[in-house]
C-alpha cells in the first residue's frame, strides 16, 4: 500500500512539475523579449545620436542585457569584428545559431533585425529598428495578456492530469 502511495505522489509531482516547467519557460521568454526590446531601444538611440559602429553597438547592447540575449550580442560583435561573413545579416544568422537558448519566437524577431543591420542608410536602419521593436512589443503584449490566469490553468491542468493517471493506475 505504501508503494502505491509513493508511486501516486511521484506521478502527481511529475505531472505538476511539467505544468510548472511550462510556466517557467513562458516567463523566461517574456523576460528575454523585454531584454531584446531594451537592447533595440538602446541601439536605436546610439545610432541616431552617435552613429556608433556596429561592432561597438553590439558590444554595448550586450552590456545592458543578460542571459542569452547578451550572449547573442557578444557573439554578433565578435562575428562583425572578425568579418568572416560578407554581410551583417549572415553574421546575425551565425550568432543566432551559436546561442541555442534563444526561444523560437525571439529568433524570428532577431532575424528581422539582422535584415536591417548595416544593410541600409541611417534612416533605413532606424526604420528597421522601429519595425522590429513594434513587432516585439506586439509579441510581448500577446504573451502577457492574461498570462497569470493561463499559467495557473496550465499548472492546475498538469496536477489534475497527474491525479487522473493515479486514479487510472490504482
């Protein structure tokens, strides 16, 4: 009987842990997206007022961020410095490939950013930054709408699924 209770508790804890993992992943994506928006805002201001070169701009953007977004900008700065690739867009693609922690929804935003980096004049780059920032803000708005209710639902569903499995096995 004790073995059944231990097994039941482990099943409920395992399924509940899955719901909490979904919650953690979602909150981490929101945090990374907020960091990307802050980096884009900073880069836009630097380009607009100081005309900072791209490698230095990426280095400064890496300094204000943290986690995988900071790592991406550090790798991008290194890629731009070594100039192995012919254009900034391919450098961005290479840097994104080297940072596996970046969520997929943010990868597409960064790819859009890579199209505008160094490809146009100042006005084109600033317009590209604005478009990417706007799409990032829309994505952030979508992710944060009713976030707490949805995440609590996922956690509750996971625990209930574990309880249902326990009932089936007993």
